[in-house]
C-alpha cells in the first residue's frame, strides 16, 4: 500500500545515512559516552545535594526540639509562680543561678510533667537504655584527636569550666530524658533538671556527632524572664557547627 510506513531496524536507527534525506541519529557509542558523562556528573553532585538536604533536616529537628523545650520551661516557670533560682546563669549579669536544692527539685518535678516523655534515666543513660554504649565522644576526645600530644595539664586547662564533657559523664553519670519525638535531653548531673543540657535532636538514630545532631543548650535567666539559649563550652566535631551558629541559622538572631 502507498501510505504504509516503513519500519526501521535497530541498526538503521543508530546508523548515519547522509543520502536519501534521512536525519542523522546518535551512534550507540555516542549514547554510551553521554550516559557515562551524566553518571560522572551525578556522582559528583549527589553527595553535595544529599549533604544540603541533611543539613536542612537537622535544622528542622533542632527547631522542633528547641521550641518543645522552650515551651515546656516557660510553662514550668509559670507553674512555679514565675520565678526560680534553678537556672544556668543570668545573661545580663553573667552570674550563675543559686540552684537552691528545693527550687531545683520543684523545677525538675514540674518540668517532667510538662514534657512529653517516653523515659527518664536517673541513674545513667546507658545502664537504663536511654543511650547506646559509645553513642558520643567527649570534648576531651575531640581535643585529643586534633592534638594527640597534648598533656593532661593542657587538656584540663582547655576543658576548665565546661561541666559534663567526657564520654563517661555523658553516658553514665547524667540524667537522660527521652522525649516522645525520640530526641534526648542529657542533664549535666544525675537527678538534676537539665538547666545545662546536651540535646540530641534525633536521639539514637545518628550520626550522634557534635555540631550535627548534638548540641548544648542552657536554661538561662534574662533579667526578669527566662529562656533557652546555647551555653557552655562549644563542642564541635569536624564539619559541624556550634550550637550558637545553629540557633542563629534557625531563628536568625
């Protein structure tokens, strides 16, 4: 029939026919080279895109945990009559809170009621299942990794006043709260409210690295009011950012 279209073989599709008016097509070799180039470009760009996406996820999780804690602490202070001596330090005077035992006991009890908790480990996180063994490294470990020849005296000087900073302190001698979201809050001391705390925004999921999903926050007094804010010595593993920088990236101030 006159109008019947001719079917082409695969060889004809990938061949070049300068005569007869037929359009030129790519050869199989050209197609494979193009696919190879696309693969190389993808291999180079995908890790960057994945890293950017992961950073956005961490920011979102940080904001969620921060808002949860800030609201819980504000409600707790309100429940206690609007004032407490149990806080990390005053932002305006730079003086530590008195942390009267009775006030801290009241703050801890009220805070635990206002947080949606899955579990509280009052005698060590690993022993009671709130944390995994070797879940974190300490500030001392990070410093030693960067300077293996550091002396004990130099290490003590660099970590002076930093509170809970060793792996053993974090994992075994701190009160740990597991929130309903799976995030964990580590108080600096056993049986004490987390007025100076380590937060792991996604709990045991990982990477469990300082400056990625692990940060420090404090319950601070700001004149006559109270707020959650990054505080304490900055602990950041390679490639991460400080809690203060994360806070500013998330909230812009």
